[in-house]
C-alpha cells in the first residue's frame, strides 16, 4: 500500500495513513495512553479496541455517537471490547477506507451511501433523489427488515462487509462563493464538488452546475484555491468543515435526504463470543438512537452558526430545481429490482402518511 504525505484539514492535523495503520495492530491495552492524540478520537480502555474511521471532525454528531458506542460497548462486554474513533479522514478518504475495512486493516467506518453503491448497485435505489421524503421516513426504512435485511448482509460473502445501520445526512443543499442562486441558470459554469458517484454527477448537471467529483477532505483547500466555486452538503458538514468561510451563499435546494452507512468487517465481529456479538448489536442500536438526537440539535445549532457568521441563506422557488431533481431520480431506476425496492420505500412513506392522517 502506498503512503501519502500528511495533510492538514480544517478539523486539525493529519498523520500519514501509513503511520496510523502501522499503529493499529498494537492498539489493544496500550491504546488508552494515546487518548490525547490530536487525530484520534475517544478510546476505551479495553482488551480489544475496534478502530473506526470517520471523515468528520470531532464536533460532528457521528464522532459523538461512535464515541458513545465505544464507551457503551466496553461497559456491556465488561472491558473485553471497545472502540476508538479516528476522525478527520486520518485513516484515509471513504473510497479507500471501505477497502481497508473489507481487508480487515480497519474494523469499522462511516461510509456515505454513494460509496457503497460503487461496491454494489443494489444499494442505488436508496441513494436517489426522492427516495426519502424526510429523516423520519429514512429511519423507518432503515428499521424495516423486509427492505434492508438482505441488502445490508449482501456484501458479506464478497467483501466481508456488514452494514450495521445508518446515520442520516439530512437534507443536502448547494453552497457557492457567489449568489444568490435562484435557479439552474445561476449555477451555470460554476464548479461544484460532488461525491464520487454517477447519480451525484447527473444531479449536479440537472441543477445547472459543473460537477467536480472529489474526496470530502479535499474540499476546503479546493474552495480556497478557487478550483471549486462551491459544493453540496448539509448544514452540519458545511459548518464543521468551515466551508462557509469561503462559500457563504447557502441555497436550500433540498436535492435529497442523504445517508451514511456504518460498516464493519465481519471476521472481526465474529471474533467475539455470542454474548458479546449481541452486546455489539444492541450497543450499535443505542448509538444510532443517540445519533438522531444529536443530529437534530446539531442541525439547528449549525443554522444559527451560519446566520451568526453572515451566511446568506436563500430559499428558491421549489419549482426552480424540483422537476429536474425528480427527473434524475426516475432516470436511475434501471431494473425491475430497483423499481421494486424504490416502490417498497415509497410504500413506507405512504403508510406513515396514513398513520399521521
Ligand atoms: C456528508 C456525509 C459524509 C460524506 C460527505 C461528502 O458529510 O456525512 O459521509 O462523506 O457528506 O459529501 O462526501
């Protein structure tokens, strides 16, 4: 595996990925002593420390929820298992890290659903604009075994990867270094970073911008260098990554409700005895609930921080971008299986609507 030079992110210093990976096998009991290390996260003082890769800063809800997971796991397994969260992409960007988890070099990671789709197209229907109407709808789908049960286990035979569950990315919006953006014509010619995914490339074209695929951790510097005019994400990422410093026009395009998967290496989970595996699953479920609570509070706090920082938040006419966004959703439903899953997801929303009626 190659090495790359240390980089700096808005979230802090980065050690080279190789340095960190070389340190991983030795973590065990000694890991506690490294707890104050700038690029590492919470560490539990336990016999077996699970390494968790995250591309967010320590102030992101995913970091807090996974640190909580490590602490709870240590308690539930009486110190046999715990976790340590490596923030700020310090173990690598998601596209490489998913491979490291598959290989067993890293135990767990938060991976955006777009990257999972690059491993298996079966995940695509959940990544399309229009798939999820709201965070509540997404949560209901995530807990519906008939929709996600087989899907989440489908990468085990081929990649040794298990999807434990998901953390919402909330609604995603576009932000730029100029504005206001009222419709696709205002994004014409602007280079907007997207995740490395065909759906996002098409989506950004439909919104009117020039899509530029790039790893998350590179965006701040690219915005600063003028290589990008903007990007798209939720309020929490926009604030924690400090992108508002360079791209202070935030346009509520609401192009989709995104999803992060928390993935784990199956062989590593199977090292646990049965009771510990159960504790692991229960603890993850509790962390998922903790995440939702944190996410809602943090989205509100981020919006306030944006306003305090002088970000111009613009809400365009929903008709300006809406039809183009919906069209992208339809274009990518390519097979009967995709259609079937998409319909099952819509049916969950409909039954929620009926319940609330
Ligand atoms: C969100 C998401 C990340 C993802 C990022 C991105 O922040 O939570 O998992 O990597 O968007 O746009 O790349």
